[in-house]
């Protein structure tokens, strides 16, 4: 039985609970209003439009590789310091850029809506697309790794063509940016692939913006200055083929490992920020190294170790087979898809599915 004091205590706690609920509702109401006004805030088109950026500061920022409001929205205070901007001012600029492109606190339902903005790009093979949950995603990095001749660059070539297709054909109606570190990009191959898809090869080639990177520093510089090119050309696919080759040949020995990893990390973060800001697909290729001391597990591992692994959202291991053009793709890691394997083939037409007939023949051999 409750005593009178008990009842009064219960009543009191109910009324304070009631008050708390009311307070919470008020808090969420004001947060919602804040979010709504944030998103209604001014949209700035050019750097000079942002409050606190005059022509001289804009020039310095451009020299640092920040040509667009989108790239500033993804910048860190530390990155703006070399432009002679104080920490406080840098923060204000970044915040203004963020509110302009609508990055702020968001509710999970809005996050859900943002996820719906994620688009998918076809590889040309239904099996490979299926392995990746319907194609390569925008706003994330997909890494293809494997030994020489496994088909990494061929996939990149095919994606450059496919990205130009309309969405109903698995494309993104956009252009491609190709950073080539090994001089293996071939327009002839693009022409072959474009013809196979009944596309005008001349138009397709025009929509691929190409840059050869001569050193790892040059490679980083190209990406750091890519934002304007991406925006102006409606680039929806950014490729770095290969991500690690220069780093691997320039940073030799244990004592250089830490600085190499730090640079790769910075490079990958720049890439992910560009992919997010422009809703683009980001693709990197990576070589493998043998681990002779491994007794268990996979004796082959991609270069770059944890750094590359943690920043690549989706990792695909590509292997050659004994059956000529047929390749095996293994989804090694993905934020939400199960591991799995699929086969595809590389022909003159590009990346294609293996027919049932070929499957039976190759398994019978
Ligand atoms: N025109 C073509 N027709 C058919 N197959 C082709 C054609 N061009 C290239 N290939 C196939 O693609 C392979 C080369 O693949 P790719 O250049 O993509 O390898 P990679 O994984 O990028 O290697 P690396 O690590 O050396 O850069 C060739 O060995 C061949 O099997
Ligand atoms: Mg290659």
C-alpha cells in the first residue's frame, strides 16, 4: 500500500517527467527549426561570395587547391592556414561553405534521404554489378586490387565509358577524370568499348579528362587541384590508376614507411571528400605483394596496408584464371555487403558477363 507521502512523491516525479518531456520537445523543435534555417541559408557559388574572402584570399586559396565552395566545405582548418588565414576565420569560412552546400547536423531521416542520393554505376557485367550490390556507388571509394594483367585498368577504361551512359543504361550521364600513374591509359581501348555500346567514340573520348602523374607528389597535386575541373565538366567518376605505384617506388625501406602512409592517407581523404562533394564514384587500383612468411590465410595482400584498407569502402580482389579472358572478382570488404565471388571476362568489347556456355566449358576443362 502507498502512503500519502509516497503518492505525493510519485505525483511530483510524474510532473517533473512531464516537464522533461516538454523540455525535450522544445529542444527538438528548436533544433529542427535551426536545421531548417541552416538549409535555407544563402548558397554561395564562388569563393569570393563567401563572407570573409576577398580577391587576395581567394587567390591564395586557389593556389592551395581550393577552387570551389564544395572543396572548402570539406576542408580542415589546418589546411587553410597556409593561405594566411587565422584559425577563427578559417572555421567561419568552412562553416559558411558547409551551410551553403547543406552539410550540418541532420536527422537520421534526412541521412536516409542523403543515402538515396547515392547513385550506381555499372561495370558492364551484371554478375560483377550484383557482387557490388548493383554497381559502384557514388560518394565512396572502390578499390580494385590484383596482380599485373588481372584487369584493373581494363575495368577503369570500361567505367570511363559507362559513366557517360544515361541512368537507364546504368550510367550517370557524367564525365570521367583519369589520373594515370603508369601510362597505361589507351584511347584506342575506349574507342573499341564505346563502339560496342553504340556510342559515338569521339564524344566519349572528349568526356574523359586525362592527366598523367609523374611522381607521387605530382599525383597528389593533380587531385588537390581537381575540384574545378570536376565541377565544370560534370565529372561523376574519378579514377586513380594506380594509387600506390609511385609511393611504392619512391618510399623505400622501413624508415620511410610512416611518411609514405601519411601521404597516402591524405591523398585518400582528398579523394573521398571530392567524391562526397560532387556525388561522384571514386575508383583506385592497387597492386599486390606476396607475403612469403604467411602460412595461413591469403599469402597475397594489397599494397598500402591498413591506411588504404580503411579508407577504401569497398575492396575487390581481381584474379586471372587458367581460362583466358575469364577473371574472378572477390568482394573482400564492404560496409554492408557480404563477401562473395563472381566471374566476368575481358574481351575486345570490354568487361562482359561470362555466358552459361562458357561457364560449363571452363568448368569441364
Ligand atoms: N583489346 C583487348 N581485347 C581483349 N583483352 C584485352 C584487350 N586489352 C587488354 N586485354 C586483357 O587485359 C589484360 C590487361 O589488363 P590490365 O591492363 O587491366 O591489367 P592490370 O590489372 O591493370 O595490370 P597492372 O597491374 O600491370 O597495371 C591483358 O592481359 C588482356 O588479357
Ligand atoms: Mg593497370
